[in-house]
C-alpha cells in the first residue's frame, strides 16, 4: 500500500495531466493523457508520461518516465510542437497503439493535422512513431477535422472516433457555413484541408481500422451532429466504451465544462443523448446554474472505466487560475438497470471508495470546491486575482483566498473530539464548518506558514468540511486531523 488515501487529484499532486483516458490492462489501470506544465501558459507543453496503479491500490500511481516525445513525430514543427489528447488500444497483435494529434501554441494548427500513431510492446513502455491514419490509397486522412482521437478494440474490430464541433457562448467566427469560437481564434493560419474541400467538417465521427492499425476500411460515419443532443451538443474529447451490448460515447459538450454521454446499440449510428456525467464546476448537479459554479470552470476531457468491479469517470480540473494547468480527478459512477448514469458531484475522495479518513495530514489542494461566489469560466486563457490551487517550488496550496472565499472538502469520516490543525500564511481568519455547522474560527498573522488548531466536538461519517475566509487574505497549505488527548 502507498500509505495515503486515494484522494483527488488521483496522480501525485505535482503532476498536471489532462485529457485522461483510463484503461485496465492485466492487473493494472493505466492513465493516458496529455501533460500540462504547472503554471504554464499554453496547453500540453510537456511530452507524454503515462501513469499506472495496481488494481488493489488505487492511490499508488507511478510512471516509467517519458513514454513518447513530440519530436519523434515527423510532422513536428512550428504549429505541431505539442502532444494533445491521446488514447491507447491493444491491437490484435498484442502490441499497444497510441493515437494522438499535434498542435501548436494555444492550439494553433490543432485542426490541420492528421491523426498520428505510435506503437509499443507494453502500455507504459517506450513508444515508436508508426505512421498516420490514412485512406486506402495511402494518403493521410483529413476529410473531417481530425482531433481528440479515441480507440477501442471491439472483439477484434478496432474502432476509431474523432472530431470537433462548434463551441458556443463565447462569440462565433463563421467558417464555411459553420461556427468556431473566438476562443480558438488564431488556431488556423489558413483553412485546413477539411474546410477547403469538404462541407460539414464539424462533428463526431466513427471509423474502422484495418489490421495495420492505420488504414481506414471505409469512410468515417458521422455519429453526433452538433445541433443535436438537447443543448449539450458535441464539442470535442471523444471517448468510447462498450458495456454489455451498449456503446457509450463520452464527450465534452459545447458548454465546455461538462462530460456528457450518449448511447447506442450500434457503434456508428443512432446515438441518443443520455445526460451529463460530471462538470468541473458542479454545474447541473442538484440543479446548480452556471452563475453558481463551485469552481473556475474550463475545458474538460476524460473517460469512464471499470476498475475492480466499479465504474469511475475520469476528468480534469483547473489549477493556477488557468486552462493550461489541469489535473486528473475521478469519481465513482452508478450504472442503473436502464443503462443510464446520474451526474456525480466533484469530491475530494477520488478512487478511495468511500470517505477519506479523518486522521493524518492532507494537502489543502485536494479541495473539490473553491469559490468566491463569482468564479469565471476560463477557456484558453489565464485569470488572475481569483482563488486557485497553485504552487511554489515543491509546495502546492490554495492561494489568493481573499475574504469570502469558500474551500470545500467532500467527504471525511471524522470522529468526535478530533483536533483539526490548518497551516496557512497571511493575515486573516478562517471559519470552519462541518455539514454547514460552525465549529469555530482560526486567526492568522504571519507571512510565513503557521498552524492554528481547534477541536471538532462532534464528527460523523460523510462529513463535508468547509473553510471560509471571513477576514483578510490567506494561502492555505495543509489540513491535519488528530485525536484530542484527554487525561
């Protein structure tokens, strides 16, 4: 065992992985994703480093270092320097195939490249460049926008999903009769081939690959047209799973902060919108409106996977007041008899399988809600002067928590007469509440890290812990729980 609970974020606190796709191979679960730089100024600035954990200890995630570098791809260049959202599938030959797209600074050129492929003998081994997804005549496939590929081995048939859709709500820019958001202004130097030669490039697509894992057997089929899906239209982040006889298509919607899902009995048609799985601002959960988001929201991408007989959704949250420093989180899902899945709330519990123990020390950065009551939606940008999970050297903490900031942790199991010690710096005061009930407040008067404590007289299971800054402005480093010593 690793010695710590399996909290959110699921990976080591210093790792900024985004766009995560979880897959179980053998006795381990692997997480494949793009890599942001903590405090970086653009998406996916680092090479691929894949993590895995044993199925019997979902807190102990490790890696073998860099698995694949952008410079290995022959397309590497000015607008193809960064490795965007990947997926990995086990081929019929037993090898592991990595599918990805390249892009440039802040996404520039991201819709203009084919889907690249690399191959390895093990899920987290060193990958070698293999080629690009291609037409039967050997030319690179680019009729539709090739973006955010997802792959699955469907009982020997390897299926590829990809695409992008118009993003609504932040201004629009017309292009060939379709719309792209101003948030992606500057992505194109000129219209990519798909926009110049074929109408209707936007949407989600499904295809089948030949045994070479590169060649399309037939032209891809459109599975999710952007106007559909009841206000939760497809934007990006394709992910695919098969549960029983049902195909589950998971995607990031045009709202840009939620993972949604659609289902069909067929892999390439008749997908029906079923609902939202998770929002990285808890928007929609319990009827919450966007104006009441519990975190700064932004791009989201992930997938679902069964681990040890339980289903989980993996998604990413924002840190550093930025869309460029994202971290992977996970929440348990419940599949209902009719195949539906209810939206889950963000928690600090991650893969723990229940409440976090109310003992020992926790980073303050595992908070699941962080709000000043007017948190922004952040897309392809950085916002300053908002409370945010951030870092300095090796220390990760909740920063810029000014008066009115609420920091939430769900959920702990806390015994009666537990001493809570909170380490913070700055000048201010924090009110401590459990399940909405105040148990006291803690004052701080130092620019260096200092601890203050109080006793929680009455605890309980499934306890929501809230820290509210009522005076001044603070950074918060750790929480520590211990049992009060009585004589």
